[in-house]
C-alpha cells in the first residue's frame, strides 16, 4: 500500500456502515454477504497488497532458494486497547519479531481473527487499521487471512492469530544452542514495560506518568545487527511472556551453559520499577513486546551495542551479562547489594504477595 | 528510584556487614518474623554476608503458610458454589487444599478472582446484588484494617451479599509461643515492620521484658535488615533487652491509632490454629457480634473433608525456627513449588520457596 493511500484510509471512518451494523453479528463470519463486506471493505482495503487482492484461499509468494522461517502466535489480551497499542499492532509486531529472532527477514503475514458476536464495529476498525499501520511500519505485508465469529460470551471480544514466513540469509545461524561461554548478552532497551502497562490498566493503578507498551517491530534492528556481525550473532530472543528471566533460563538449559547477569546493568524505567514495587512483581519476569536479547561473540559486543543503540527502538540498549562455563543450565544474578542468587523459572504466573 | 535505591546500596550494606563482623564475639541465633524479610534476606544473599557466629532462622510470618488446611478446604468449597464470586489476594490462590486449590476451582468454572483491595470486593457486591461476594481475609495485623474498612463500608451500604472468610493471625502471641517452647533457640527477634506500622510497639514491651530478649522492629529493604540485625546483635553483645525501632521512617511506638480503632470495632482476638504449629491462644481475629452476619464461615454451610498433612513435611518446625528448609528430607525432591507438600513451599514469602527459588539447594 502506498503511504498516500494509507493516509487516506486513516482519515476515513469505519468503512462498514456502522449505522447498519454497529456490532459484529454471527453472520459476519458466515461466508455470505456480511462476511464478504467485512473482508472487502475492511480487511482488503486496509491491508491492500498484490497477493491479498487476488482474493483467493491463500497467498502465492515468489521466494528465492534458501531457508524459510515460519512462525505463528495467537494473541489474547484484555483489555484489547491499552496505552501505546492494541491487540492488532501487538499481534503484527509479535510475529514479525518471532521471525526476526530466527534471524529471518519477515516476508509475509497472515491474519486470522476470531471475533465475539457483539464486538463493536468501530473497535474492529481501529484494530484493523492498527494492524495495517504496524505491518506497513515493519515493511511486511499481510497477504492472507480468515475471520470467524463465535457467539456472545464465547470469546473475549477478539482473538488474533498472526502467522508469518521469512527468509534466513546465507551464513546466519541463530539458535539457543549456539550460546557459548564468553558470549556477551545485550538487551535492546528498558524491560518490563508491556506487562506493567497492561497490569496497571487492569488494576486501575495510576502513576505520575502513564506506562505505555513497548510493542514495536524489531526486524530492522535485527537486520542491521546481522548485516554487520553475521555469524557472530549466536542467539536472539524476544523476552515476551515470562520476561527476561524465563528466556535466559530456556537458553541456559538449551545450550548447557551458565548465564550471569548484573541487576544494576539491566535498564528498567523509573515508573516501571515503581509499579513493580507496588504490585509486588519482579521486572525480570514481566513481559516485553518490543525488546530483544542478543548473545554475541565477546569481541563484537561493543559494535553490537552501538548498532542496537542506533536503531529507533534501541536507544537504551545495554550489556547486561555473559555466558559462563560455570553453573550450566542456571541463571545467576549479581544483586545490587553484591549478593548472588539463582534466577529460576516461575511455576505459573507471578502472583502478587499479600503484604 | 528514590527511597528504594538508598536502601539497596551495595556500599552501605557492605559497611554494615563489616561493622557486624567487628561486633560479634559469641554465637547468636536471630529470627526474622516476617516472610517478606526472609524473602529479602535470601534474595539479596544477606545471610551469607554475616559472620558464621550468627544464625538466622525464619519465623512464622507468612500468612499463607500458617492458614490451616481446613480453612483452605472451606474456601475451596465456598468458591465452588455457583452463586459465589470468591475474591482473594494473589498468593492464596495456588495454595493446595486437600483436594483442590482456588486456581483449579476457577479452571473448573468457579468464579474466583484476584484483587488488590478488599474494597474492590465490596464494590463488586454493590454492583451485582444477585451474586454472593466472598473475600478471603488472610494476613497479619497489616492487612486487617483494610478488611475492617471493607466491612464497615459493607455495613453502611447494607450489603446482604458480601461476606468474609476470616483467617487473620496476630504476631505477638506467635512470638510468645515460640519463646515459651523449651526447644527455642532464638535469642533476638527482628519484628515485622509493617505489622508495627499499624499496631505500634507497646505490645512487644512485656514480651521483651518477660523473656529478657531484644526485639528490633525492622524494615524490608536490604539495608533495613542489615541495620536491624546489627541493632539486635549489639543489644545481645551488651546484654541489653527491650524493644527498639530500626524502621522508624514508618513505625512509631503508638502505631496507627485510627487503624487500631477500626480493628477494635470489627475484630476480637480468638484462639486459632496455625498450620504446622497448632492452636495458639488469642492469636487470631474473629468478627465481633456486630459483624457476625458478614462471616462467610457461618453464612455458607459447606461440608469439607480435610486430608492429613504429609508426614515427611517439617513445615511446623521450620515456621518455629527449629529447623531450616534444607533440613527437610523432601526439600527440592518430593517438595518443590510445582508440587508443594507444605505451605512454606507455596507462598513466595514462605521460607522453603525462598530457599528453593533463589537456589539454596
């Protein structure tokens, strides 16, 4: 879609006549006229691209020989609008990032929506527009999709699945098993923002400033990093659910190495730390949606840091730790007061303490 | 972050650790009362900065840990009723009852919700008069005033569909129970800062005098704990006893008087069983006659069958400072946070969970 058309579309109000259909009906997923109207006026117009405009059951993409990365993720978040984003942009960024973490250049996405009967049409329009914007911003088209409607009370307004494919360039080899002693670990910015934004909203907590989600596409950052460092980038991961702590544990176990991180080096925004203190949460376990962890060869660490910092989403990037031969499979944190402790996986979600 | 970073400063903590090393000449065993303090000690590795002469044992101050199994079973049975919305603080939800925990009740269709404030439960009861809204009132003196406030609000609003399942416990009687045991090893206490923010310190004076023991009211940040430990050790080395306040930025000897008045209106002390320890006289709160109609235990006539506690679990000894988590044969083997045998492994404030999650195997 040209930027020009995108702007025009943004200016338009919901293209499905809200006066006629202020809410999603079961029929919008039934395959008849209502379905068609939704697909044509809302999705095809918003996601506009050559592959999609074929209006076929699937998209046909021309790809060069090589390795294909393939990733899928379903998004359920309540509320579906939150400070700094919504379920639509979150879904696009999430899958774009999952592909990027495979070392791939994302090529195309699909969008599958499960709508709950009664969902306000205006909300769906906002979410669709947000998906289109996010896709354009990341430079990855949404080339195919699907819509189903479930009865009232059977869904949480809207569930979004975004699946994507991407190409992995020659020489790029990203895998948790490639973490090796001596590797330096970087984080691309301040952590725990997304999880805190959602929780503060759910709990009705207000702070001096509103914490917004960090949801962002990281494919540009990864492309720059891989272009410069190539095979010296060993592991890439976006610490979403479970946060930095869970991802580091998974990598340490997969690689059979130890990981040591320094609490003081990990960037956490002041308001996020404050919220975590109040809510009784550890920022290390809180979700991020626009951050990555990179494990790189020690001698390339400074270069990697400047590349991350030069990116529009990486200004606060930092070196936070290293891979060790000691304590294999375990993550050790050097605390602010000088003690050392194990950072383990949580059993389930973090539950706030009583007092 | 202001008012936090100062208390987590490596340099300051190390200086206090050094001065403790210079101070101690004899072996001493100290107990921190509160699970939040245990958590900080282990999380920051503070116990490892102390000289070998000093032993820290962990007290019973984890409200989740000492809630009797029978009461959790009762909570589960009430929460399973289709007419009930059951609300609780977060870490109570995963504590296993004889058959189920509250999160499993939710998974099976029960309306179980986590809240930060009991007032949210009152609000819900007001909004949905057709639902029975039950709040699981767990905690020490710290959280009790919020429950009392919620009950007074419910009374003012005339809510017939709001009730609380009371499981409040009190610190001073538990300290007495520990001190009066012939096996007691504790020579000094770090009292729980936030409990004393509400209650003040006067009720600790007779305990300090009777058992000739130093009691230092201590905060929860690393520096708070190190300074509290130093104050307790200094008193012991100098042969002094009595109550001192380390956490003076929050605690005054008189405490929070309006909160105490609320408590006196709503609650009266009663004998109460502590999980793993047994009944301690006058160590819990029951609703006063004026508020009895809000008692969920009386409102809902549910049948529960409570299983026996696993024999291998030594939670009771751990909660009384007679043993440490790693003294337990099941620790980290049959008993882990995924499959806890005793409550100190469930709650994040529990001593066993703190040892396990921070790698003290």
